[in-house]
C-alpha cells in the first residue's frame, strides 16, 4: 500500500521512518489520499467513515477516559503504520491529536521527556496544549 506522501500537511515521520497523519476534523477531509485506518479522539462517538477506525473517548482539553484503551489503540496504530495510511484526529488537530502523536513517538523510540518537543518540531508547534497533556506524555 502507498503510504502518506511526505510534505503533505499533518504528515509526521517517526524515528523509525514510518509515517502517520494528524488532522483536525473541523477542517474536513483533505484532498488526496484517504486513510485506511483512523483513530478518532473525541468526547462523543464520531460520524462513520469509509475506512476502518477506532474511537477513543477523549473530551477536549482533557485526557483519554480509558488510558489502557488509548495505549492499546496507539500500539495497534503503530503496528499498522507499515501497511496502512493511519491518521489520528480530534476537533482541532492540536491538543488531543498532538498528545496521541507524542505517545506514538514514545512507542516508536522517542524518550518520553522529548516526545512533546519532537511532535512540536515535526508536526505542529502548538501541539499538546495543556499541562496535563504534557504530563501524560512524560509518564506514558
């Protein structure tokens, strides 16, 4: 399967070379490639999509309601990156999505204390919005 095209908005290359996309759902689906697997980080169940997906109950500006479930979803997404176009998305694409991408980076080998900076440098400079989201990543 063709992976996300590097240089496309929201595409993050992890240290292993695998790529993932983050985005804000309020902006709609970007043109071009569609995901084959999505992880949606929202307080309420998202609308159905045309690809396989998982929903993590995660209210805006907060943390996942079930942290074990979130960890399993992140691990599944990492496993799928080699063969799928995986995206993570929340309403704005910054706080929850950035936090999830930072956790994914930790699973891919970035030290937990450096993961927020990694995501801010390579995805969005405003990613991971709250102090408790930063602490969640550091303790992930």
